[in-house]
C-alpha cells in the first residue's frame, strides 16, 4: 500500500463561475427542478433537526408545553436551561473533563504522530520498511475488545483519564497521511539545511513543520474531534461517575432519561426538562461547530484527497 | 562529518566464492551499522509511536490467548486452565451468537444496497451544479453531520422519531395513534440505515467529487461532438472514471462486513432489544464486559477478527482478478 499525496495547490484560486459550455445541451427545466429539490431536501433534512434542537434548548418551559414537546416556531426565548447546567454540577464537570482530555490527548497524539511521520519519511532510512509494515498490520487486524480491556485493566488504568487517551492515541492512518506529505517536500531544501549543519530535530521543527501547517491542522482537528466525540472508551474504562466525559453524560441524560445524582435540581429527582436535555446536546455540539470552518477550509485542498486515496 | 541525505538502498553484486561472500557480509553489516548511527535520531522520533502500537495493538493480540483458557480475573495470567477449543465450541453452539451474526450480515447487506450508492448519486447530481457558491454551501452542510458524535446523532433522531418526538406530536395532534420508531425491532434496519445516511452520506461524496474533478472536460466535449447524449456521456465517461474508487470502497466495505457501526448499535441495543439490534460487536461487549464471561467473549471476538482478515484479503484478491489496483499490491 502506498500513500500518494499530491502537492497542495499553493494558493487556491477562486473557482470561476461555471457557465454551460457551448457543446452542452441546455438543461430541461424539469430536470433542473428535480435536481434542485433533491439537493435542497438533503440540506433541509440536516439543517431542520439541528434548528429544532437549538430552538428548543432556548425555549421556556411554557413554550415547550404549548408546543407539546419540541419547538418549531420560536416562542418565548430564555437562557435558563444553559444557566442551570453551566452553574456547576454534573454537566459542568463533564465539560471540564472532556475539554481536558481533548486538549491533552490532541497534543500528545499530534506530537507522537508528527515525530513518527517525519522519522519514517526520509528515503532509505534505517529499517523504515519493517517499521512501516509493523504499523500497517494494525490497520487490518484489530486485537478485539476483550483483550484490550483486560490490558488496560492490568495496567491499572481503569478510572484513569489516561485510559481515554493512550489506547487510542495514534492513528496509523494519520501517520501515513502525514508521512506522505513530508515525503513530498523538496529533498534539496532539506539537503541544504543539512549542509548548514542542521540535525533532524532542527529540520523537523524549523523547516518541515512550518511547511506542513495545513496537514497538521487537519490532522490535529481530526484527533481533537475524535477525543471530544469518544463515548465508548469512557463507558468501558471509567466507572467513577465524577470522571465521566460529556458524551457519556449526554447519553444518560437524553437517551437513557436518567437524572444523574447531584444533578442541578430540575425539580429534584425528576428527569431533566426537554430544554435542559437539548442544551446538553448543543453544548456537546458547539466545539465541533467552532472548529468545523477550519476543517472545511482544508478539506477541499489536496490533503484529504491523498488521505482517502491512501 | 555530516553524512548527507543520500539514503538510497545499496545494491551489491552477488559475490561468488565464500571468502568474498564473508567479506561482503561483513562489509554489509558495517554499512548497516553506519546507517543505524546516521539515522538514530529518526529512530528515536519513531519510538513513541512504536511503543504505543506494540503495547496497545500487539499485546492484546497475544492477549487473545485467553480465548483458549478458562479465564478468571482473580488468578494470575498463567494460572488459568487451558481448555483448547472449548470456548469456540460453546460460541458456535450458541443461538444468540448466530442471531448476532445474522443481524450483522443483514445490516451490512441492507446498507450495501441503500447506503453505498447514495454518495455516488449525490456526487453526480452535484457535478453539474451551476453556481459554485451554492455548491460549496451545500457541501458545508452535508459534511457537517460526519463530525457529530453518535450520541448526538441518536439524541437528535430520538427527538424527531422517538416516543415524545416531533413525529408523534404531529400524529397525536391529528388523532393518529403514536408509534415510537426508536424502539421498533421491525423497522430497526431502516432506522439504522437512515441514521447512517444522515450522518455519513454527505461526507461520502468527497472522494467521488475528487474523482469527478479529475476528468478532462474535453472528453465530454468530444463525446458530445460525436453525438453522445447526457446519459451516454455519464455511462461512458463519468462512471468509468469513478470505477476504481467505487471498487476500492466496495472492497473496504466487504472486508468490514462484520463491523456495523458499533457505537450506533450499542446506544440503541437496549431500547430496541437484542433480537434485532444485537450485532457481533455488541454481543462481545455484553457477554464479556457485562456478563464477565471473558474467555467466551474473547473467543467470539477472535472468530470475528480472523474472518474479517480473510474477508479483506479475499476482497482484495477479487479486485486484482478484475484488474483493479485494490487496497494494496505486492511490491
């Protein structure tokens, strides 16, 4: 398997306005209409549910009762759901846990991956073939859940935040992707740095990294979104309810309908109100929305294409 | 002295008599040692990733040995009695296991028909879209759900289709009996597939768009000049251009037949019931982690892992037979 990366277009020119070429027959209005409806319908199917969730999270209890549940038409708007869950208590703590794991995890993942990718990217270096093979195999054969769990348990990592970071720390796929990019860097630049006496660390930090900002951003965001969204690891390795990340809390609030002990009182012992539930969904979703435009910017560039073609 | 990056593999001519052979191996060893010395910084850089992979990917592979034991967490790793293939026999005689296999394969087959072609069709639909701004807005919208977690996606579905969801509000308002689609085993297959479509169909078009943009427009022009209509052009130019990537993705999907959205299924398994929503991965999870039948679950997991590898290799072989590049090639 070889990773092919194409050099990224240096500056993305704005795509010219597409006009129908002379040879193409004009589109039948019916076909154009059908096309538009399908595509618009797709987009609406994604946007409308998100809109309803956002709106409900900002709606007052009276509006929700009047609507009989989820709110589609804006009524009385309030921030009270957010005030409730962010004023301390389970959700606030879960947000902190998730933020911490995402920040630390992404940093470690990126550092380890960048080093490995660079270390394997110099042509003809010592033992790079067997090492690549060693890493590659893990993409085809996963060991399975039970032995992985027993390993983490034997390492004494149950209930430790490290269990949410270390086992899923590196993605071989991402390493190969970065390696492909590093290999595309002009060798003569690196040679000239070497003549000037720069070692590999210096070349990596001073030359290769600044030239690879877009790949590193994308992969960092992928790692970050992965840590933020991870849910199963925590159900597996964390029993201590004080250490649960946001996705697990979200599950128990919204999908299992339980009120977590020590929850901000929404009428003690009661299931959280719909607005509060939706507010938790939104809080779990907002960080992804924030980084999404950055991702989006790079997705269209060559980076992703090289990735998927792998 | 600094050795420049002249990192080309050295090829030595095969020597004939033992003496030169010996000298050659000594020389080779010396060369390798020099290479090692030169590249030790690179090796140090790779080390953390190697250690993590060895620990968290390879040690558990060895750990699968418990599938051949009667494992108990309370005795040392080497004191568990070996039981040969007893666990495997137990798994293969278990109706619940076969039910999980059936559910897994049913979901895979269903999604192959109703999920797999959707991104291809969307990409082709999007291809001729006139305004690039509308096009990129559309892309921004449909890529987004891919980055939402399964917990969020299912929470949203719950609010729309669940017992207290939007659909039922509407039904109740109109005097129709409410149905909770989130707990219906009968329609679960459709539910799982629509969730997958909602989350990933948009993201799936990205590869196909890339392949489409690589087509030389003059091909279309020439075909049009020769009188090929819109459909003919799609059949003879667009689809052949997509063929390699379609086959590649098909192979990957077939190789992954035994895996169907683990988190997605786990989150809904209790609401829908094991009858329809138990797949191989959840089966392993419930019998091992929940019921503590470690060796049994490890055996089930190992069966799945081994068959998956065979499927990937088989699918790749198949691609080679069809003259396609496949996932990897012998080099």
